[in-house]
C-alpha cells in the first residue's frame, strides 16, 4: 500500500460554484516535492491539512475532521471505465491518490502511518457537492456517486508530518467495530436507518455524523 501522488490545489475562479468570489480549490495537481501535513483546526476556520492546498468553501470543506481527502487509484480506474474517459490522479479533488488500499472497507477510527511521521485517522466518506459535479461535467453525478457509495475517505491528523509521492502506507490501528467508511456514508445519505449502527465508532466519527446519529436515536430509538 502506498501513496501514488500527493495532490494540492490553487484557488481558481469558476462560474459554477456558489462560494464567495466564485473560487474553488477542487482542481488538485500532484506536488513535485514533499508536503507538510498538520491539523488545520476547526471546520469553518481551518482549511486543508496540507500546507499550500487551497480550501475555498469553509462552510462545507476543510477542518480537523476533513483535513485530508484520500481516494484509491483503483476506484478512479473504475470510474474511467464507467465514464469512458481518463481521470488523472487528483481528478476527484483528492489530496492523496493511493494504491492497494480499499477505501470503502476502511473502518472509521482506522489509523494509517504514511512515511516516517504522519499518522491519519479515517472519519467519514465524502458527500458529493455541486462543484464536484460541475468540475467533472457529468449530469446526475451527485446521485450516481452517492448510489455507488465508494467515496474515498476523509481523514483527521493524529500526528503531523511530511509526506511525498511514493510513501508507504501502513495500517497501525484497526478498531474492533464494524463501522466502515462506506457504511457511515450510506447511513448519512440514503439509508438513515443505519445511523444507530454507526454509533459503535463513537468519537472517531466525523463530529457532524456523530451528532446526526445521536439525534436520530433520540428521536426514533435504536
């Protein structure tokens, strides 16, 4: 398991986003050298965990629970076949394009060591937005991506560090529960009856998903 590329974005003005100033950082390109990764701080205040990577819509992106976004090259290859066109590393706005790691099966709270220092922890799947759909230029993309439920993983920074393309990935902790990134994503999107199940991941969950699950149980029971 390894990182194929570390991808960062620069602010770009586009007509299809509703962010202030019509600016997005979704267009990620592989970095030429090492990139420092650290906890960016609370959502709404902190952006990307990668130094030099732009997050322009702090309402929905960035922050500690979404500090780093990883997507598997194998899943990009799936969408290449489905869409009938090439997708470069970074095409889905991911910071890390990986090889040999099953993102859908990753457990919430699972920790990865990348390179010598960096440790990341899986928190949730990626909920698609209109900017993602418009960037790809695929009609109905948000629904299609959601139904497929293989979304890559958002990660929080446990131990900061420097990473670069080619760094190995080691799973250093795997929780005992059965809450995968894919299960948590399905619970907060199309299968909300699953919300009580994801509480097994407890505080490792993305804070917004933990809140949603607790509110569901309070209203409907477990």
